């Protein structure tokens, strides 16, 4: 780290920043990967000339072997990036009177995104993708019915998970679903009612 601060050389080991990771967290990981004290690296990266004490992103980018824009994108929360984008779009629309088409071209986004930004300064939360379908889905009702019958007939030994799996194959034509998948479903949805051996916990 004896290289002049204006042109630091990349460190030997340069881990990738995680999306949305904080700057402090990345500095700590970068320091630890190169056997440096995080506190010393942080002090080296501070902008003491400006008096703000903030981390100089250009210096951090040089040490990490990345460009400042790429590092900034990685270390900024996606929701914050989208809010900043909306703010820039609204600013250009208000102060420069640009059309939706022009705004989309300037900011590299689609026209629907521009319309969303003009309609509200707060981006709508991203929709979570629907849960992935499972091969077990068609047989979950049958599993629940088998285990319900065990609860309704306490004098009869309850099914083991293996017995449930075998009944699904022989009585319901289940194929291509492993014992582990059946076991995990039962453990998640019928916790505390049975073990792998079928011993009741009632």
C-alpha cells in the first residue's frame, strides 16, 4: 500500500462484491482476503482531503480491480438504485420537458418504466415469483388424508413415512417422487405428529 493514493494498484486477491452489499462489509472482506486489518484499509480509503471522511469509491475500485460505476452498482441496494432512477427520470421530465420516448432512450429503460416513474416517485415493490411447482403437488391431499386418518384412529399404529410413500405409489400411481421429498413435506406440514418410524408423538 506504499503506492501513491491517487493511483493505488489492485490488491492480489479481489473478491466480488455481493449485490446490495454495504461498502463497509465489502472493505472488510477485501481486507481479510488480503490479510490486512479492515480498520487500516478503511482509514486508507477515507477522503481526508475533502474533510468528509467518506470512502473514496475510485480508490476502492482501483484496489478491487473494478471500475467505479461497476462497484457503485454492486454496492447499492437494488431498491435504492430504482428509486434514484425514478428521481432522475422525473427531474429530466420536469426541467427539460423530454418525451417518454426520449426519457426511455436517455436512461436506457422501457417506456412503461418511464410511465411508472412519472406516475409516482416511489417504485412499486417487485412481485415475488410464484412458488415452483413440485411433483408432489398432486399427492399432498392424499398425504394429508392418510395422516388425518391416523389422528382419527388413535388405537391403530400410525403410518411411517415409508408406508405413506409406498401407499402413494401403489394406490395413487405416484412416480418420480423420492422418499426424501415426501418426508420433507410431512415434516414441514405435520410437525410433531410422527417420526420417520411412525411413532406417535401425541
